[in-house]
C-alpha cells in the first residue's frame, strides 16, 4: 500500500487538499498536516475548524469517511512524527495548496516545522514532492523559488483548472486540478473526462 503525506498550507484552495486526501485514501495511507495558516484558511473557506484534540475524527466526519480508513492527522509542531525522518517509507509528499511563503521556506531548506521538514525529507530522499501553488500573479522571487525546487526534483502542478471538459460547478474545477496531481502520482481516477475520450 502506498503512503502519502498531504500538507495544506495557508494559500487559498484548501478544497484541493481535502479532495486529494479523499482520493488518496482510496489507494493508500495518508498523513495529513495542516500548517497554522492552512487550518485558518480551511476554516474560512470550507467552514471546517480543526479541533485541538480529535483532529482525525473531525476530518473523517467532515469528509464523510469511514472510521477505518488509514488516515493520520498530525500536528505541524510534532517534529518527532515519522514523516520527519528519511527512514520513514513515504512514497510522496503533496503540498496542496502551497503558499509562496511555504515554497520559499522549503526552497531555502529551513525545515522549521513538520510540514517543511516532510517536504525537505522528501527531496533529500529523492522521493516525489508535488507542489501545487495557488497564487497569481507570480513575482520573480516566487518564480525563482519554484525553479529552485523544480531543479531539486519537485514537480510543480499549478492550480490551473481547464475548461475543455466544460465544468458545471466549482467542484468540477477542483476535481480537475486534483486529477492532474493524481496523474503525476500515477494514481488512476475518474475525476474528469480526458480530452478525446
């Protein structure tokens, strides 16, 4: 079974990360980390408030998932968690959405909290790191940080919904972007109709 880490940062687009968690739990284990601002933006955008205790149960309830799914919700302060170590067998880390502050911190190798450390470990172990920036316009600093991470091996998948599949809802647009991330991870899905299908 594949093992994934999903990080939700404070960029707008927390729905992307939450949908990704749903999809990855169909094929593997997920460790979910909210940064402090990620939890705040999720509360604002989705109305989901991450409690101080019982976070796993709260996420399961919000996503309407069975209690037996292999989900862990870990505090961003917990630098002793397994995903902070290169010896932990994580297949991929996905930061969705990725704020430009988070991107800058990872590009600088800061690893000052669990989310940053998980991304840093993924890069150093030559595993798949996917960053989904949700910012526009991008300034030169943003572009240089994204370039540095791409050069270090990260895959950059900007949150850019397409319209050739004629999305009828916001949910359709979220599904498209999540589907593109699943494509990068090699995970089969039916979140959108492929061109020419």
